[in-house]
């Protein structure tokens, strides 16, 4: 009973808007599955894709979305370890070659032949989406598909970023952009991993949410006379956090993080503001032994670990659910920086 047509949100030209319309349902190839998407999170990356912000072209027409949670309804002949009816997730990494030196070492996000959901191939803002079986997230049957959707990008990405930071239980991590989608997840993962969280974002509503999610301090970048000092003061010895996760969609915090990170600490870049550059004083970076690095989604093992934290009840992020038909309104709020936590779209309306 798979229909031949379905509702989808389609980017028809770079810059948008998305067009809500009926399009054909595709058939999975031999190594692919067809997932009936029930819910999809809306990531800021989807907005970047529509706006053409990055130096990498998207497919056009494009169905965006890469936090899609649903049920497998068809599969190719080569797919033996997934069954119809299983819960599965479409994530950013739709597929990879599985044979290059990166794939062989579980760095499949770095695969030169990677397929990206909602960017180079159609993603989860449709009722039936296709993904390579090797890469779909295996979602345990006990999980609520609506609540788990944002784990599929935001959760995996911040969990990986925290691991890449090298921060250990008992240490302090600053999360920049803590009130947004990735940030809310990051507070919860960091807390679950035994880290103290210094949340940085703008406005009282986001501050309240960050504290509720587990941050021990909140620094309001819109309302501080000395952000660097305030962040350092939030650690008991005043020497700054052991790691910084940069999730903001602005260049300024990327220039600032080395000023407050602790000596020997790590600055992990995850947010992708358009046309932005990193800047750090060479002197400080050397004599304070600062590490600056990027972190990009996660591999298949990171995916299953991130889902395991969720299944154990450790990740509870505020979501607001609207119909898929309302996606353009979500983009508008996102552009204005008004979203606290994550929006999820329900593909049935
Ligand atoms: O694998 C990756 N590296 C990856 C994966 C997923 C997403 C990267 N991303 C990128 C997205 O493309 C986007 O550029 O991470 C960024 C954040 O995505 P998001 O969490 O989905 O965006 P959001 O919900 O809009 O949250 C951004 C927050 O940053 C705050 C905003 O107030 C908002 O809460 N923010 C901004 I804009 N400027 C800030 C500043 N100067 C700031 N917070 C603190 N200081
Ligand atoms: Zn994303
Ligand atoms: Zn590869």
C-alpha cells in the first residue's frame, strides 16, 4: 500500500522558498531502503541549503531534511539486516562508498563519495525517503519517533563534538549557541557525560531553557559587558572551560573562543556560518597549547551510541511540532534566531 504520490517540501530555486506539493514516491535501489518518514527535525543546515550559503552546490529541485524518523516500508534485494516495519532514521550522511581509506577507518563522513541527505540527494521533508541501508540509523522500537528525530543530526553531531573535545567527566565545557537545536542537545549530552556546562546564547528565554536543561551558568552574549571574563568566572578557579563547542551561526564567537578557553583546552568548531573565518592569536595558541579543530556529524557507531543515550532517557530536549506544510514559517523563525530548542515537522499534515 505504498502510494505513487506523496506530499513534500521542495526547494525549486536557490534562496527558496520551499514549495509544498505532491511528488512521486521513488523505488529503493538494491542497497537502499524506503522509509515512511513520520517526523523530521528542522536543522539550521536545511536553511543554509535552501539559501545556498556554502561553497558546495546542492541538488535542485531539492527535498531538504536530514533528521527523519520513520518506518521501513520497502527494501532492495541486497538488504538483509533490516526488515519491513523496523524503525529507521535518515541522517545527514545518506550513504558513503564503504571502501575508501576514510570509510575503512570509520571516518565515513570524510568519504569523497558521500551522499548528503537534503543536500546532494533528497532528504526527509517528504513522506517517503530513500537512504543507503548501510547508513540508516537503527532506531530501537521503544523510541518515540517524534522525540528521537532531532537526535539524528543534532544529537549525533554534538555527541561526536564532545568526544572530539577530549573533555573528561568533572571538567567544564562552554557551549556557544546553547539555546538552539544543537545547543540544547549539547547541554543534555554533556551533562549525561559528566561535564559541567557553561551555556552561551542571547536572551532570557534561552537562558531559562539552558538552565532547565542542566547548564550551571548562562552567559547572555546580547547583554554582557565582558563576555570573556564572564565565561572564565564561571569556572571555579577562573581559568576558563576545558573545551568550547562552537554551534553559533555567526562569525564573532569563532574569533573569541581562544580568549576564554583554558590553557591545554580545545576549541571545537561545528556551526557553519556563511563565509566565516577563524582567527586566533598565534602567540596564545602556542604558549597556552590550545587545540582548534573541526567536527563533522558522526559515524555509524557514534549514531548508535547517541541513540543509546536517548533510549536510556538521558536526552530530553524541548521540541515543538508543526505540520510539514508549515516548514517555511519555521525557517523564518530560525533566520530571526527565535527558536528555543528544536522544531519537528509531522509529515501527515
Ligand atoms: O556536523 C556539523 N558540523 C553540523 C551538523 C549540524 C549542524 C553543523 N551544523 C551547523 C548548522 O549548519 C548551523 O550552522 O550548526 C549550526 C547550528 O545549527 P542549529 O543548532 O540547528 O541552529 P539554531 O537552532 O539556529 O541555533 C543557533 C543558535 O546560535 C545562537 C542563536 O541564538 C541560536 O540559539 N547564536 C548566534 I546566531 N550567535 C551567537 C553568539 N554570538 C549565538 N550564541 C552565542 N553567541
Ligand atoms: Zn543537521
Ligand atoms: Zn568512502
